[in-house]
C-alpha cells in the first residue's frame, strides 16, 4: 500500500508539475488547430506519443511489463470520443487539464471536475452502467494494429517516429516569434523551473518520459496499465461515498498527484490564485464535466488514456478516439467561439440591420 501511494503520487506529481509549467493543454491545442491554424500543441502531443511508444515497447521486449490490446469497441469509441471532445470545450480543459487547472486555484475546473467524476462513476458502476456495457459490447475482434495487419508493431512505431521527427524539424525551422518578456526576477535553476517559458516540444518530451515511467510503477502494484484519468477519478468519488478501500488503486494516487504537483508548480511560479467563475461559466463547466465523464467512460479513455497512451500502444482504439476527440472539439468550438464571433462581427458591420 505504501509503495502504491508513494509511486502514484510521485508519477502524478511529476506529470502535474510538468503540465502546469509547460501549459500542456490539449483542449486549447485541438481548438487552436481549427480556430488559429496553430498545430504546435498537436505536434507536441505526437512527440509525447512517439517517445512513450518507443519506451514502452522496449520495456515489453525486455519482459519488464505486459500489455494486451484486447478487442476494439468501435461504436463506443467513436460516439464517446466525439462527446468527450465536445465536453472539454465546455469544461475549459480535458480530464488531465481539469485536474491541473484545479491545482492552480481555478474554481471553474473544480466544478467541471465534480461533474466529470460524478458522471464517470454513474457510467461505470451506477444507473448508466447497463447502457455503457451494452454499447461497449459491440466490438471488433482485434484492437492491435499490428495483429490486424500482420505487420510487426515496430514497423508502425518506426514510421510514426520518422513522421514526427520530420514534422518537428520542419516546425523548428520556421521563424521564431519574439515575445517581449519582463526582466527575470530569478536566476539559475529557479528561473528555469518556475519562471522561464517552456517550449511545448520540451514539455512533450517530459510528458512522454513520465508516461513511460507510469507503466512499471503501475504494474508493480498489480494495475496493468499506464497513465489513466477517468476510472481513477470515478474511484475517488466511489470511495468517498461508499468507503470501499478496494477503490484506492495506483491510478487514484496518480490523479491526486497531478493536483498536488500542479499546486506546487503554481505556488512556486506565483501563478496560484483562486478564481471564481460567473454563474454562466460555472454551469457550462459543470455540463462540460458531465459530457467528459460520459464520453470518456463510454470510449474507454480520455485524451490521455486514449489520445496519449492507447495511441502509443498502436491500437485502433487510441487513434480512432484521437480523431473523434478532435472532431468533437472542433464542432463545439464552432458553436461556442466561431459562430458567435461571426454574428458579432456581422452585427458590428451592419448596425442598421440589428437596430
């Protein structure tokens, strides 16, 4: 139990610290791909996937960890991921982003987190469990891309890694945009850790390494998986309500560690402060959190569980989920950001029509 607590908090703390300091926000990254035509955060995600894929499959080859891709619940993944993508826009952050933003003192993220945890618990062990189970029962026999095609998994990893290297190299050659910055108030390591702006690609490298670390630490406690957010979040609420100690697994301490790591990073970098949302934002955050919990439970993972981990494991579930999370994010972004902005712009350009 002590090992589970310490290693879970350690891994989560590192992830929360890195994500907070590197502003590793997949919701903003997916949204910016559509609205601002900025793909840097998406490229950063690809880096983290590639790093984790090479590392984890190396551990598998060495016999240090085990992995089974299982079957592919394709309907659940498509529908759930799309709904999850919509939810993260309303919530203002994905599952992991909501945890680390809560650690910064953003109370809207606390509201979203409560909705997320509640709906995930309802889907996994509550009244909606039969619906969840029924939709997930529609499966393709193989979830592994290697098994489905008969090609070695290292072919997929090598091709993907080369593509990522090419994309990153091209991106780094672009002219840098110089952002005016204030005179540093700190020096040395303190400046690098708590003040200097982190490049998203550097942050992604660290996220990928932490994702690798999660596998042996988790499997050492009997939890045969890597990073995961949705089920552990539901487990916290299930434990608090029912007192079932079996709900306290390595993943629970991972997500609690994310919160603590983010809190420490935010306090040390002087970015922590309580921020209360207005009533409309609070309601929207709660709705978004519920959509996240419903979608991630149905899809078998969130933007981390599916979009980072299952993609790295070269599964159909991971890559199909990532595509539909992005599509859901773009759909919600159109109705939340693009369409209202266009209406305001048209109203400003034609005041006589709106008068």
